[in-house]
């Protein structure tokens, strides 16, 4: 049965914009016990209605049935293929089965722990130990072989180094000997140069005024009585005369210096060490004049003849000479036989010392004049130089002497004797003996 309000609304004027569709309550069936209760749906129709007669009202159920298909209508998707569905189900089942198997394995291992491992076999341990021993023995053999090789290499290196060191030492020794020889030759040349310079220093050079005076005297002597100037031939003749006189002076005694110890001028040997007396029939018997050797040979010209000397015993000794007169000593000259004609030069004196004094009491004993002696010079006679060697007096402030002593402490190798061929003493006489200084 319809409601009065709904009926009035249905029969109202057609111009009403709103139409209500209500479902009569009487037409509803009672709800079942298990089904849910549906609430009535009120549909509003907002569309304009034409002037046509109003259609009969639909029930709410019919209206809902008419609207429901329109509400559930959605965009449709194409259905999946069947094989994809089957594959998806199989994959899920496989994953589930794997998870179940993993959980079962964990439960089995937890409930059944593994048994303890059995102890190692003794034979296996012994075999392992034997293997280790074998490896150690092999390593020891290898180490010994390496050590042997290293020792061999060390010995080889030491041998090579020793040979190189020996070669280097031999080369250095050869160079050293060569250098020493060159230095010895240079030293000899230096000594010769020193002697030449010393001789040059002893020369009295003429000053210009002296030369001019000398030249005026020469011109006067050459031009006297002739009334003409001096020509070149006259100068040459004068120079020849001067040269001949100098040659004659040097030929007289060999060095051109006055010898105050020469025997022919008044010098004499007053004392000497033990002379050498050769045995009868010995090789030195005839050469040295036998037993009649005269000590005065030491202050006489020997003219370069071998054996014309006075031999003294051994390698050391002395000679004392009385000079011709009192002089201021300047140098001494020691002579030995020339190396060009000598049989044996080992008898030449080597290290020498010269002393002098003034003897006021003739015949004074050696102990008496020993306190008066003063050292004049010390020198070494060198066999590599000229056989006539002059040595300057090196003592300062030397006064007048008339006695000279030569001491030699060694010779050039002979142990039997030492030969003195000639000893010369050079100097100058003081202006006045009374005013000259005398050695104390």
C-alpha cells in the first residue's frame, strides 16, 4: 500500500523538478535471518521532464536494479593466459617446498649432531713426520750446496782481488823506483847547480867604474909609444894572454885556488889515525906502495894516478895538518881518484867533519889542543859528482887558524881501509897577524 505523501507527490503538477521514487513498505519481503538488511536508496532525478504525462513511478527495487549495472561498470582487463597462471602457481609451490625442506634439514641437524671425528692414525702421523724430515734433509742439503758455492765464489773473488792487488803493488813499486831514480838525478843536478851558483857567488864581479878604469889602463898599455888608438887585434892578443895565464894557473893545481896545506909550500901532516898496512903479497901491497906509504901524499898532487894516496885503517879516522901560515879559512877540497880510472871507489871517505885552531905552542899534545878546536864545516863526499869536491866553511866569525883536522866517520863501503888522495885548505892571510882574530 502506497504512502499518502508519495501518492500526492506522484499526482502533483508536472512542472515539479524533483521526483521521488519510493519503494512501498508493504511490498518488501521480510529480511531473512542470515542476509543483511538493505537500506532503502533514494534516487533523485535532476534531469528536466518533458510536458508529457508523468510515467508511473517505479519501485525502489526496480530503480536500484536499473542503476546498479551502471554503477558497477568499470574498465575491463583482458584475462591472463592459462599457462601464466599455471607457471605462477608452480613457482609459488616450489618456493614453499624449498622453505619446508630447509626448515626440515635444520631440524634434523639440530636433533642429530655429527659424531666426533676419529683420532688420526699413528701410521699416517709417522708418514707425515717422515715426509717432514725428508723435506728438512733436502733443505739442509740445498743449504750446504749453496754455502759451498758461496765459499767457492768468495775464494775466487779473494784470488782475483789478491792478484789485482799484487799487480797494483808491483806497478806502484816500479813507478816508485822510477820516481826515486828521477828524483836522485834531479837532486844531483840541483847539487851541481848549487855548486855552480856557489862558485859564481864567490866570483868577484867587476863594477862598471872598475871596468872602465881597467879599460883605460889596457888602452894606455896597448897604445903606449904607438900614438894610435887600440884596435881589435890588440884586444884579442891581450885576451889571449889573460886566458893562457888563467889556464896555466888552473893546470898547476886543478882548481885555481891557493892551497895553504900543500907540502911543497910548507904544509905537513903532523898526526893521523892508524895507517893501513897490507899483508905481504896482498892485492893492496903493490897498489898502495907497500909498507912505505908516506902520509905526506895527502897534501901532494896525485895527478889522478890510482893508488897514490895514504891509506888509513878501517872506515873511520882522522888527519891533522900544519898549514903553511896562519890564515882565515874559507873552504877545503877533498880529492879522490876519478871514476874513469879507479879500480875500487869504496875506499873513498863519505861523512866528514873539519875543525881548526891556532897552535901557538909547537909540539903541544892532542889533549892540549883539543879544547881549542872549533868546528868549521861538515859535509859528505859524493861519488856521483866530480872526484875533486870543494866544501865551504860554514861556521860564522871564523878567526885565524894554522892547524886543521879532518875527521871521517864512514866511507863508501870498504871495511878494510879509507884512502885520502889529497886534502887542500883555502883561505886568505890576514892583513896583520897582530890584529887578526885567533880561534880560542
